[in-house]
C-alpha cells in the first residue's frame, strides 16, 4: 500500500470533523458572548466565586506574589465580584496602597464591602462601572487586574482604550482567563477568548505584552505594560 493510499483510508472523516470542531485551532476568536454573570442570583454568584476548592487551582496567593506589588501601589480589580482577589490585593499594597474594586453589579459590590470590613480591610474602594467603561480616575493605577472577566467584555479594545488613561506610565495590566480548550472552563469554547486574541486586542489598545506566567493549570496569565 502506498503512503497516499494509507493516509486517505486511515483518516476517519467523523474523527477529523470532531478534531476541527473541538481543537483550539477552531477557536481563533471569541464568537459568542457568555451569559451575563449579574443575571444570576446573588447567592449563586457568591457560592461560585468563594467556593473553597477554587484556591487549589486559582492559586490566589501565588498570583498576587507574582504581581510583585509593593506598599503604596494602587490596583484596580476589574470584574471584582465578591472580592476574591480584591482582598489579597488590598493586603499586598497595605498600609498605604489601595484597591479599586470595579464591577457592573452593585449588589455583589455591597457583599464585597461587607466582607472586606469583616476582614478589617479598609483600603478597598468600590466602583459600580458601566459595561463599556471601568470609570477609573486618570493616572491613578499602578496595575489593572482582570481575572475571569475579559470574556464578559463585549468590546474589549474600546474598553482597554478607556482604561488606558487611568494606568500610569509603565503601569501594568494583568489578564487571567480561561482559554477555549481549558478543562475547567464554565462556558462553551466559543464564548471564551483565546490567548492570542487577548494579546492582539490589548496591544491594539496601546498596551505592550511583556510576560506570560504558566503556573495556573486552567488559565493563561498575561502581563502587559503601558510604555
């Protein structure tokens, strides 16, 4: 049997179709927006974001350490939710630094504020933002931080451009999110944003891709700089 005969007879068309549909190559772009988190009941969002097992794979302490923050830094946690990251970020920049906890949902920010007060964290300021605008003060940020948020932003390049003036020169932006082929993603592959798309969109808005951490098992973790 010739090599050509072998290749055409041994490839199952159904397997080839499945490969094309479900491989990361098939999802070069996000094509469908996921359901809005704020449409879910508040108690369900809190239970999901604060579940104990999340620490084992989200690794919040290691993430915050990798950000190399110092006392006095100002950080925006965009899509802050319950404050799962806002709280350790606030500790990392204390006592003189602060965190803007930014979210479109006022109800979950109320929970965040109550939880922060319980933990004696008084350097977190909440901002009820708009879907297309983080509404942050100009030249205020040493770091803008996103975790599991960017796939919910419909017009990301425009959003980053509105964020850009709030970030100081040489300030950084961190983006953590699920790739379409993640084994732990809560959404369908076409509802997620591939790593290459994240980089292209951030750079189109003026940020420079500078670092890629690879210790998270289910997420990419990318760092950009305003240069």
